[in-house]
C-alpha cells in the first residue's frame, strides 16, 4: 500500500536524527509534571498513612542525636544514678531505632505500592491512547521514538513516583528539623555552619547545570541508538539479504559512541561535583569542630550539646547534598512527563469504547474483553466515492486523488488497477477512514462514512494484505485476532475454509504453534492463509484484498486463490492488483490514473478499447511473461 505509507506521504519522521526537545524546569512544565500525581488519588488513603509514617521515621531519626547527647551528659554523672540514666537512654535509643525501622518499612512499602499502582494506571492510559491515535499521528512518528516514551520516559516517571518523591519528603523533613535543632542547640555554631552553605550550594548549582546538559544529550544519543536497534531488528531479513551486518554494526557503534562521549563528559563534572561537596562539607565540619572546641574549652557549650550539634550538622549536610541529585531527578522527570503528556493530550480516534479513555485503568478482565462494535447491524456493503480529492497531511501540496468517483453494489467484486502512485492504496486508506477526504464524500450504504462510529465501520471490513503481519503468539491467537473471544471450533472452521487446517494440523503443537516474530516461522503461503482465516472469522461485509497472491508460488497461489474465492462470496470485495491476470473474473475493473478513474468495465470491455490504458498494461505484462513461459515449456 505504497500511497498510504508515511514515507510516500512525505511526512516528516522523527527518530534517529531528531532528538526530543530540551525541557526546562518552568512553572508550566512543573505543573504538567505534577499532573502525574493525579494517578495517585485513587490510593490517597494509604498514601496519607505512608506520608505520616515517613514523617514519623524522620522524627525518630532526629531523636538519635538528642538522645546520644543526653547519654554523653549522663556519662559525666558519678555513681548508680548516672549508670541508670545511661541505661534508660540506651533503651530509649533502641526503642527509637525500632520505631524508625517500623515506620520506614511500611512507609517505603506503601509508597512503592501506591506509586506502582498509579504507574500501572498511567501505562494503561498511555497505551490505550497510543493505539487510539489516528494514522496522521503515526505518519509523523517513528516506532523507536514511541517505544522510548513507553519504556524510558515511563521508567523515569516510575523513579519519581516510587523513589524520588518519598526520598525528597524524607530529606526535606530531616533538613528542616535538623536546622531547627542545631539553632536551638547553639546559635553561635549555627551561624558558622550556615556561613559555608551558600558557597557549597552556588557551586553545586553551577556544576549541576553542566551535568544536566550532558545527561540530557546522553539520553538523546541513547534514544538514537535504541531507534537503530529497533529498525535493524524489524528489518533483519533485509539486513542479512544485503549482507549489511557490518554496516548496521558501524551505524549502531557510531550512535553509541556519541552516547559514550556525552556520558564521559558528564562523568568528569559529576566527579568534580562529588569531590567538591565532600571537601566542602568536611571542611565545614572541621570549621565547626574548631569553633566548637574553642567554645567547649571556654564553657560556652556543654559536651553533650556539642555532640548533638555535630550529629545534626551531619544530617543537614547529608540532606543538602542529596537535594542536588534529587533536583537532577526532578528535571529528568519533568522532561519525561512532558513527552508522556504530549501523547495523552493528543486527540484520539473515537474507535474505542468510552471506558478505554477513562481513569483509573481497566481491570485485567476488562482489558482482555473484545471491543464490541456499536452503531447498528451488518452493513449491506454498498460503496460510493463521490468526487474525492485528497493529499496526505505530510505533503498537502502533492494531491493523490483528484476528483475520484467510483461505486460498488452490495456483493460486487471491484478491481482497482493502474500504475504505481495512481491512488489505489489511498482509496483503501480512505475507506478504512485512516484519513478523511479533503473534498468530496465517501458513502457506505447510502450514508456518509463520517456518520458511522469508527468501531462499527471498521468491524464491517477485513483486509488481506500482500505483506501479512502476524503477531508473535500462536496460530490460534493470530486467527482469533479477527474476532477476539471466538471459540476453538470457530477458529478451526475458519482455518478449514481458508485451506489452512491441513498444514496447521501437521505442526507438532497444532494450533498452539508459535509463529515467531512477524510470523517468521511460516512460509508466505501459510501466512496468507492464516490471514484469510482471520478475515473469514471476522465475517466482514466489505473485503479488501491488497495484492494478496502476488508474491506466492504457483501451488500456494492456487490454494490461496481457492480460499479467497470462498471468502469473497456474497461480500463486497475491493481488489488491488498489479497482475491483471488475477482480476479478469471481477464484476468490474476500475483503472486509476493520476488520481482518477480513467476507465471502468469488465475485462472483455476494456480489452476492446485499443487506445485504453488497461489494454496497454495487459499487453505489456503478457509480453513480459511470455519469455518465462517459453523457458518453462
């Protein structure tokens, strides 16, 4: 279907040579990122308890320095009274430790549960939106980019929901609490400590920006290498047939080397930041210790208070240091959520039931249930293309159809023939409503196609393409794709009508045979018959055959043609063909040229037109096939 492909349409593609936009941390982007937390609302009860437990764990952590300071002060008391106080304080420390462990365990567990459930809802909604988007969206995107959004971007969101947010809350509570307690313990030493923080923070921000820039570029390069892998594996047969394994290896190595360069540059700045923070923090501790020792000697501070101050200072330093990494994680999350929200903000086709676009996500049973078509009973199959004008959205200046008009009665077999680029496959794309006409009206059973719900309209059609795409599951699963939920008896009956049952039965696993990625374990003829069985099971009113036998050997073609004859019986059939010998028995043949119907009639009628395009094409094919026929004879 050359005319309907994105490349043919000339749509811009993003992927290996197009990196995602850099997303700054602005108020708008932070707001967009915060919308992700709406997916946690259904679990707000448990989340609130987890938050309280998080605060409790932080509070018990802050009790350690205080109790240790108390213990050191008690050590200066002589006799049994001092020993008793030490023992009581030690018991309190063990109790605080046990309480902190309890709060930390359930806080982490419930934060993880709520985050993972919210992420499950988000993943389901993103995927449901992705498969519901129109073909105009896919003409501007590449598979590798979309896969990255579902994997890498959502993994970054997962990191934020499950780990970064709880860690941020914990460190924030520790920082605020420790700052308050060091001030209460000794305001003089607090001023000394705070005097060093601006230098540390400013330097960390400057170096952190460099790290984020390299990290962002590294992620872009990694996405490029992922796109190369995806494209190579999808076209692995072409890679091997052209012996281009070294070329693809070099291509992947080149993109990966760019990722390596960015990563190493970022590692230099990251190492420098770590070294500076360690030096600065420990330098601040040395400075505080120096002043503290002086105050201790002069009696301005007690030994226990000094110990408490030192430990609280460690808390402040640790929390401050963690914020640099957390800020980096937040920035990555903002960028990831912006790209995810892009998908969710796209307008989908109205092809799925309303519940598929709602949150929270569907249950496993609802996801597995088939999509029931709505909008009426079985169509008669009458088709009318009335003065259709169309150009692909990616290249609006290049018209594909120019006032095309053709019709088909219910049950009629119509063949579409003509040179490449005439618009044959575009007719099919419009019939399936992958795209809408720029001008003119497409009618089905006398009504404009736009008046039918998409789910109902497409449920009346089935396509048997030239290049059959099978999913990597079993033969039975691929046949039942035509009507999810079909019984095994219905699947077997459809396979028999498609002349597929015999070869399936010869497999050791029968209908449970795994067909492999894109059906690689089946021959071309076998894949075609599975596709026909899928169409038979769907029981469509309108059948579309796109060069369904063009790439088969004579034996396979005979079996497939026999199955197609049965499938086309009592159905409106639209047959795209380049080999004119396969359409001679059609009720009518429409010859497309320059986006219009140049000729229309039966094979005999068209052959009587000496100057007609159909006769010229037919004679050219006959002349091209004659030497091969002589050689076989």
